[in-house]
């Protein structure tokens, strides 16, 4: 049985160890890290998955980012990820439970659109993420464009072209 709690109830070293186990110690060089550099994950939209013994087995972080249009206009976004589960427990439902809970939270209150780098077949099928509208978006590093996904349930206007960047002014508030 997986229990979900706010991620800020967990120790920083346990969070880092889980991320290292799931993505490797070289994970800091990934494009997603550059997009959110200088921000802190949003406590109200970041989750911990715990096993029956209360051990951290998974986590989901959400980050304040923005799309900066080519004309300088900005639109706030929330970047979802990483969604990490201990390798030996992947495909047991913890990641899905965290994503379901996050989507419930964001659908219950007004929040900026969600963005992520992920598998469109998986995240699109279950939660409505799609690459529609992101083909003109750029990121500070390599990305497979079809994996740059957005979920804009409220159909807020978003730039057709621009750069994803940290949203530093709102480091802990969506």
C-alpha cells in the first residue's frame, strides 16, 4: 500500500538519494534542471510516496517556470517532474498514484498550465498532456520536441514560440 504525503515532510538527503537511484548521479546536467534552475519545488504541488513502513519510495516535484515569448511576454507554467520511483518498485502504481493526486489538486483550483518533458503516449493517455502548441517552444538544452508536453485544461493563451525558463519571482507559490 502506498501512502501519499507532502514532499516537504521528507528529509532532503532521502529525496536526493531517491533521485540518484531513479535517474543517476549525473542527473543535474539534464535539460529539465536548466529550465528550473534557481527555483525551489512547490511544496503544495510536490508529493512523497511512502511504503507501509513509512520509507520514501517515490516522489513528484512541481516547479514554477514560465514561457518567455519571442516578443518578451511571459506566461506562468508549472513544470511537473521529476516523477521518480525506486527502480525496484517501478510499475507498481506509486508514480500513477502521485500523478492522479496532482491532477486532482490542479483541477480543483486555478493554477497555471502544466508542462513536462515526458512520454506523450503515457502522460497523454492518462492525464491529457500533449505536444500540441509546443513545437515553437525552446529549452536551454537538448530535448526531443515530441516529449515537450503541456496540459492547459483552462485553455489559457500561451505563446506559440518562446523559451522555457525559471519563474524566479514565485519560487514557492504557483
